[in-house]
């Protein structure tokens, strides 16, 4: 078998040049984030935060990003997209230094607000992928580019776990600062993508007009709730229920991110072949299976394959993003994402707040509700095989095969 058949990055090499650069920029950024992400709840505990306050910090961050989605969508309609990407990336550079100097859990709040607000460019990011994608490969283009985030997150926790045996998490924040800076500079090598003339004159948000569009919105928001009910508290569960060290928690975080990477690529390719609803259902069903297995077994060795499957939860949303990118010919690039991503971000807020309260009351109740939510979403979207068609007009924007 040739090198090219064995090369795991071969699909990435088939992307347009700008998307390849975007892939590596997001990879480096997510690597810097992944160096500390999975021990972040433990860091907050060291700063005297209880489980409810850990959830509160996460929720505050998600409120910040939710507040930026609609303005971010408007900006993506009006301004050149590369500039918006660079500004957002640059906003994430100072927060690691702010965490470095934090002495109580409340001290991290300004940094987490700035860090999450940097996500105002997510509508521009998705619009850039949609504009640079070739032909009908929208699903795989979204899957491959977004897969760089969990790929960096899969490698970084393993590195971070080793580093924690030698240096403190505060020193790891300095490394994250460096990676965020480098990833921002790389963005200067992608081509500009000017605002479309027809979009600059329109500031409307794209609300759901059909039942399939409403289903898509429900999936994005519901998946965000289910994911954030569990994900911020899994590191605490591994520490409290299985007595894992921070470095071991990092290793499990790496496996979770690896699962997100693999599922992003697999689901993205499957989405290009049709039946996108079933593809999304497959992803959240795998997530439910993994999370349910973790809380039932409470076993270190079984946790590794199970947390891999839990990583599929966010990968399912990438398929939904690809549907949003192509569901209407009359839609503005940024408007497609502003409203939908705002509701998704509010789902993260709700899940984080409620998850913290559940975890304070019981180690597993929030996780059980998350599993049931994933399975409910799988049933809802599984009967709707979203298909993107070249339809124009105000109402014939997204078709669904039922049955």
C-alpha cells in the first residue's frame, strides 16, 4: 500500500489551499486550548470553586459567546471574512495570561468572557468554509476543517498530561499564549473573502421557515444542552468517582478529542452521500452510548473507548452546520448562522448551569439526563434525512425525506 493510501492527512491535502491553511491555524489554536482544557475544572477547584461555581463560570463564558453570534452574523455579511477571523483569533491571545495571574475563581471571569467573545467570528468562519468549498463537497469540507479542532485537542492533552508532571498549569497557560499567537499569524496566509454585494445591503436574520429548518434548530440547541450537561463535569467525575490524577484526566480528554476528530471526518463524508438526518442521529447515539457506559462501569480501562464515542456529540453539529451552509440560495452568508448559533450557545449556557446543580446533588443525574436527551435527538432527526437541493425562492429551502 502506498504512502498516500496510508497518509491520514490525505483528505486534508485534497482541500483548497485556503481551507488547508485554515485547518492548520485552527489545529494550532485548539492545541493551545487543549493543553489545559480538560483540567480546567480542576484548576477552578484549586481556586476554591465548588461544582456549581464551575458550571457558573462555563455558563458565563457561553453567555458571552451567545451575545456575539447575531452581531457576528451581521459583521460576516458586511465585512471581509479574513479580517474578522484574524480579529477573533487575536482576542483569544490575552486570556491565558489573565488565567496565569488569577488567585480566585472569580479572577478568571474577565478572561473567560474575552476568550468566549472571540468566538464572534464563528459565523464568518463557517461562511468562509462555505465560500471556499469546491462543488458539492460542503459536508466533507466542514467536517475536515472543523476536525482540526478536536485533532489538536486530542494531541494536546497527552502533551499537557506529561507537562503537568514537570510544570504547573499556570506555566502551561504561557505555552497556550504562544500557540494562540502563532495560530493568529498563520491566518494572514489565507486569501481575502470579501463580503458579497447582495449581502452587504441585508441585515436580516434567517429564522426557520419550514419544519425541517425548525428541526435543525432544535437539534443544534438540544445537542448543546446535552453536551454541556456532561462535558464540563466529566473531568470532575473521573477525579471524584474513579480517583484519577489530573494527568490521567488529560489522557482521557485526549481520547475524547480524538473521537471527535474521527467522527467529524466520518460523519462529514457520510453527509456528502445524503441522509444527513440519519448521520446526525448516528453521532448523538454514539455519544449517548459512550456517556452511558462511563457512568455505568466507572472503570478506568473501559473509560478510554467509551469517552472516544462520547466525542461524537460535537461532530454531529458540524453536519448541521454544513446543512445551514447550503439550505437556501436566497440566504445571506452570516444571517444563516447568527440566529441558529445564538440558540445553540444559549443551549450551552443552560446545560452548564443545570449540569453544575445536578452534579452538586448527585454524581450521575445530569449525565443520565444528557444520555436521554441525546437519544431523543437521535429519534427526532433520524426520521428526517436532510437533503440539500439547488432550490431557490423564499420557502423551498430545505427538503427532508421522511420515512
